[in-house]
């Protein structure tokens, strides 16, 4: 987020920005054993933060999974979201249409969580700053070195003998609710916000691959356009899934224009 914000052309005094670490991410606490991470729980976390800040209406911006959380929040609390910005996200992530595949994925998640929790009392592995960055870039080959360093600012804690990753490894075992594509299409009808969807040409959703469950992208984009009409804007930019970190200049201007549009009705705190 910090890399993107420094490229926004809007004066800082015009807007108040707040970036949160979802549970298990960054500097936020981890869930206790036996309590996995669900998308709907993340929606609840956003609502708690909003309550603490006493915001009544605001803009939501989310990248990838964060966009899924923002999309669901905008359906559950439509009156609170003035504008919705989805970066490399369709706002929803439907379950596989193959029910057997979904059940098998749930089985793997449960077994993986048990295995991870059995090892939770093992000492955390420390790495030198160079090794921690190298490991992060190997796991996320689309990140640049500068982007990796930015993520490590909140993604790792400095210990006497090196860096320790902050994230709870269980967040990698996505515990998605069983929400069908049809349900997602009906849910988004509740959205009252203006929506900006930014997709990267070489991003995660740049292809339709049924084996990777990406065949929901075009139907969701069509549903947004059909239901929101002029309140929906889809923009494609050069770059990959982490374009907002790697080349923030590709998206900052687009976001600035979107925020400035209909400024008289902009988010109210």
C-alpha cells in the first residue's frame, strides 16, 4: 500500500487513508488453534475497524483476496461504501462448480490446518534480511526486489538473529465459503457503490482456465456492467498481479481520477 500511496496525485489532505492488516497478516494477531480463516471473518474485521474509527461512509480498495473481502463487505453493508476499487480482483471468488472437487478441497484444508497446528509450537525460523527477501521473491516470482522489501516492512519482525515472517501460515489454506457463481451475481446487485475494477494484462485473471477455476471472471464482469451500468468501470493496465506494487504509476492516475469523480458526493467520515 505504501508504494501505491506515494504515487497518488491527490493531496494527502484531501483524503484520509487507512490500511489494515487482516487477521494473521502483517502485525495483526493470529487466530487460536482450531479457528481457521474465513473470508466472512475478514469482512467482520473490516466492520470492527470502521466502528472503531466511527466512519459512516467511505471508499474501499482491495487487491486480490482483499478485493474479495471488499466486494463481500459492499454487499453486506452496501449503505456504507461510497466507492469500491478492485485491484486484480473480481470482488468475489466463487466455489468450484464441481461439488466433489469442493469437498475434496475442504478435506485438504482441514488436514493441512491440523498438520500446521501440530507444529505451531516449533521455534520460528529466522533468516537474514537477504535470505528472507530471497525466499519471498521465490514464492512470489512476480514481485520486484523493491516490492519485496516493502512487503517485509510489515511482513517480518527483526529478531536478534535475523528476521521472522509475521504471517500465520494457516492463511495460505483458504477456507472459502460455498458460494456459487449464481449467488455472487445476485449478491453484487446489492452494491450501491461506484466500482472501479483494474485488471493487469499479465495478471492472475488474464486467462480463462477452467482447471484453475478462473472461468468466473467474464460472467462477473458482465454482471457488474449489467447491474451498475455507468457506475462500473473496467480498466486493463500493463503489468502482472502485483502491478500496484511493481509499477504503481500504472494505476495511481486511474485511481486518482476515479476518486475525484463526483467529488461532491465523496465519502463522509
